[in-house]
C-alpha cells in the first residue's frame, strides 16, 4: 500500500477512457447498470470503512511499524472517502436531463455516463485491493499477538 494517492491516476484513466468510449461507441451504460454498480460500490465502501475502523494497530509496540501502518491506513481511508464522494457526485450527474442536449465534439451525457461507470468500476477495484491488504494486516497482527502470547505462556 503506497502513501501516494491513487486518486489522480484513477480520475485521469476514467476521464480519458470515458471520452474515447463516448466518441467511439453509440452504446452507453444504462441507468440500471449504473444503479447496480453504485449499490455495489456503497456496500463495498461500507464494508471497507468497517475494516478500517476495526483494524487495531494500537497493539503494535514497534514504533516504526506502527507509524508506517497508521500512515497507510489514513491514506486508504482518505482516498476511499474521496473516491466514494466523487463517484456519488458523478452518479448524480447522470440524472441531469439538461446534459442530454449538450453536444460539442462528443456527447456530454454519454461521456458522463461512461465516466460514472468507469470511475465506479476502478473505485471498486481500488477498494477491493486495499481492503484485502488491510484485512491481511489485521490477520497478521492477530497472528503475531497470538504467537507472542503462546510463547509467553510456555516460556
């Protein structure tokens, strides 16, 4: 897990691909598909926040490891909240009827729908990867504590 934010990379990827797809295809993600993706995103975000809140790194005695883990958790939490908020805003933009009539060199409404779809898809990937890492850290911490207690009892 990097201390650098992945948010700009996710946004740039989603915007560029959304513009290209809206120019190259006539198909756009349907409102039902976007709604389903948003529902899944909401559930995964909630589960992830639960994992972050339940992660107990306070039991780590090594200061360097504690500081590194704490910083990583803060970055994941902040990025997750930001990506979820951006996804929510863009998803809400797909309901704006006025966008359906705006056309420049590409159809704005199609681009917004593609952007919402791609942003939610990449955000879901981001959530899944980072929350798996956080859960693995939690298991590792619990395992080390268990091993320490077992050694302490036997020795």
